[in-house]
């Protein structure tokens, strides 16, 4: 633990890969209105509030957990870290990764029916619908209430304390955060990063897996020099390339897949030109510039592509525009300390023991995340400004980029920039049942289903490193994969509850017990809604039965879920 803490500052610096060119300060209102992840809240007079079910985390999974419990006549509070509810669904991710449409039922289906579509909707309208559903259910919603600590004894969470001074007492708790902050505060075991292939014998585990995404977004397999002066290793690496060497195929590490902001773009006349970020540094995009000018035969698609000699370099379309390229909106390597505030470099062949507890106070973790959040803004806003304005960008590509801009109808309070960072992966709980690749591929069937997942096992890149290919030193991305699941598969109830020896009144529908490979399929917003509803039902049933979450009769839960419209079997 001490070693990980000591490495914290070094880890964040190394992961940030800051360029060497001097930064310039902006003179625009855009910089003044940008979103923040965290700002200290005012501590008010101490209050002790009591509920049947307390849901921490206003992600879609938290919202459905709260609504379901309230519909089962429980007194419910939904506690939001920030000023918004809805997580990524209201924060830019509207090109919904749905997998098999028919696998979605219950509250998730109800929400999409209210929206009138399952994909390509307005983030603002999605938040409005969520708030309407919460109000109709009678859920108490507390905004801007960061967690400070959790009081746990006798294997139960007795209460949680918020930084506003409020204490929340409940019979049952739900951790619906993207990071797993509540259960970490309560001492529940978790992992961060990638398991080695030896741990669960998963073909997608560890580094340098070889069965999918081979050659995709790999700089068109061109021998691009990673050095500041091409071919001169003494000149140092270009920015955005890791100094830390990659491990061997199949080895695990503590890296997590890259985050980005899901921009909402438009090509209408009302578009807002891509602004200059607060600290613009054109030098950090030198690798992108070198790639864009390396070979005239590359086709730039501004979209997803898997064809040889094609690349993004970023998706640009009306609406939700995602990462799509070798050097794109994903800030590869910039997020390693985000989940719990620490990062330890290196690779390993054997699976380490799970972590427990908080390596730092919550306030310190939030402040660190705020720095990472702002660094992601500077990186991605800067990249779009670079593509739109820098003289090194090929003119035809630059002209196409400038046909788009930010949508003036979205995110009006934050300069039309999304208020939510896409945290694709944080902590993952370790319980008595760990979902793995065998579940996703149908070789292992969970008999205690609380919902179906169906999207492909999908991971974005985890590192960008120097490699030698055909005798030449070049640069490659590592950690991306995308492998379809044959059919929708059940997610185990045991994977959303902690081990009995650790906590008996907590459910975890978002950062559930799963390997990195399986989580790549489960980590979709519709699945979080499905699992959240099941967690809310389980919490209510456990209260009614005066049982722990581990002893709550599954057959009773199953009856409730089916009556609520959940799909539990393919």
C-alpha cells in the first residue's frame, strides 16, 4: 500500500505524457464555462437522514435501482456526486451500445420507450426523462453530495457520511458509481487493471491478446518513428507515448482502458467552431501530425474503419462522436490513477491479491481526479482545435474537420462540452462469483440471472508503446479488443453482491465482480440499467425477508424481476 501511495505523483505525471512545447493561455469565454469533475462543497449543519434504501451514484444503474425500490414501497434516496443525474447517458453517450435489442426489458426498456428511441437521442432530454421517472416514483434526489466515508461494522454498512455534513442511514445500500467508491470505503475487495491470462484462462486477458483488433488503429502498420527526431533514440520520445515499456503477451498490469468525452457535434450552420483549450500545447500532437503526413495513400474516414490503410483519425458525425483512430479522442495512458488514486507500473504473471480499503482520503482522491479530468479536457479539446487549425494538418482533412463543430443545443452550462468523462472502467469488485470470458461465450451459465448482457467484449487501448517491427523501432497501441458474444448471456446475482464475509447489505450493479475481459461486454449503459433495477428489487426483497443480500431467496427475486419486465434468459 505504501509503495503504491509513494508512486502516486510519479504515476500521474508519467501517465499524463505532457508535451514539451510552451502552453498558451486562452482569451475566450469557453475556458470560463468548462465543466469540473469536483469542486469542494459547503459543509452545512449536521443532519442524520434515514431511508430504507440508499443509492450512491446517479448513473443509469443507480437511477433504475432507486426507481425499482421506490416502486416496491421503499423509502429511497438517490445520492449524486455532482449536479447532474444519468451518468454517460445524459453526458454524451447517446449512440447506445445495445448488443441484442430483445435482451433489454424492464425499466431500461421503459426509459427508451419514453425517449422514443434507443439511440441517437438528446442528452438534455434524457436527463429530463430520468428526473421525471424519479419524481413519479417518489425518490428523494440529493445533488452534489460527494461521499466522505462509510461506517461499517458487523459486516454491514451502518451509515455513510457526505461532505456536506449529512449522514445517511439505511437498511440497504447500492453502489452505482462508475468507480466503486462506496464499496471501497466500506472495505469490500476489488481489483484495478487487467488480469494475466493464467488467472482465468481467458484468451482476451492480459497484454497483447492476438485474436481480435489485430492491425486496427495501429497507425496503418507504418514504421512511424516514435522519437522527437525521426530515427534518433537520443532525441527522446514524442509526447503521448509511454516511457514505461510494455509487458509480454498474456501478462497482467494495473492499466485501465482509455477514457474520453463523447462530444455532441453538428454540421449545421449554427455549429460552434472547435475552441482553443485553456492550456493549448500543439507539441503534444506531434505524433498525430507525423502520422497524418507520413503516407499520402492513407484514407481518412472521420469514422470507424477496419480496412487497411484507413484511419479516423476521429469520429465526426451529427450527435455522439466517439474515439475512432490510432491517435484519437481517447487519452491513452492519462487515466491510470483515476479508479482509486494509485498506479503501480510493471507487469505480472500471477494474479495479485485483491485490494481493500481506501489508499487515500476521498477528498484527496476527488482532487486528483479533478486534475485528471481537466487534463482530459485539455487533451481532447486541444486535439480538435489542432485538427481544425494547425498548419501541419493536410488541407483537405482540415476542411472536412471544420464542417463540424460543437452542438449549441447541448451542454449549454459547460461551454457545449460534455460534463461527464467516459470512465469505461474503474474498480471491479471481487466477490464469490466472478463473471469471465466463459460467461460471455456461453461456456459457463449463471443460474441466478439478474439480467442479460449481449454486447461484444470490447476494450479500448490501455497503452501506447515503443515496439520493434521488421527491424524498425516504431509505435503501437495495445489493449484494444472487440469480440462478439454468440448470444445474450445471463449476469449472475452473486456477481452484484459482495462476499458474505465482507458485507451483507450492499449491492453493486455497475462495478460488479468481473474480469477485465468480461467487463468489456457488461459495461454498457443498458446493462447497467438492467442490473440496477435488479439490485433495487433485491434490496427491497432482502428488507422484506429481513435477510442479508446473500441469503435473500433468489426464487422470490426472480418472480419479482419477471413481473417487472426483466429479461433473464435468452
